[in-house]
C-alpha cells in the first residue's frame, strides 16, 4: 500500500495514511427512550492527514494528525426508528503537530428529528 500512496502523490493527489477507532454503546431506558455514547479516535502518520468534520470544519479549516471525540446523547422514538428526536453533546479535540492552524478543542450540542421510511 505504501507504493500505492506514493504513486498517487507523484500524480499530484493528496493521500494520507489514517486509522480510526469508534465505539458506540447504547442503553434502552424504556421502549421509546434510548441513551447513546460514542468515542471516536482518528490518527494519521502524516502531518495534516486529518480534516475536521462538517460542523467543526466551518470553525477551523486547517488539518491535524490526531482527533478524539466523546458524545453523549438521547433518542426518543415516536414511531420506532422511522420517526425520532435525537439530541446530544459532543466534545472534540484535534492535535496539530505542524502547528499551522489545525488545532481545535470544542463542545457542541445538536438536536434533530430523524425521519425515515
């Protein structure tokens, strides 16, 4: 795979080696209420190998090399998985070895209605 990435770099494409780990346990408190936790860890051997996700990227456009996230949330189902209210708090931290604007630490709260059929 190293030769594969080198070939893409030689052609002008930006390729970084990255790895990821995610665990997402949940507990059903009642038939309609569910509590969710999530831990995410991303890493890259390359400097600036990771870009922040959609919402954090609007705040910090730089890149880093290690990202960790903790999330705690709740889901309330009105009609099974087809209609539910989801809310949660996320703590995220990005390290930037290059120190060129990719470091980020922040807390966010999101709420939404999920509809499916």
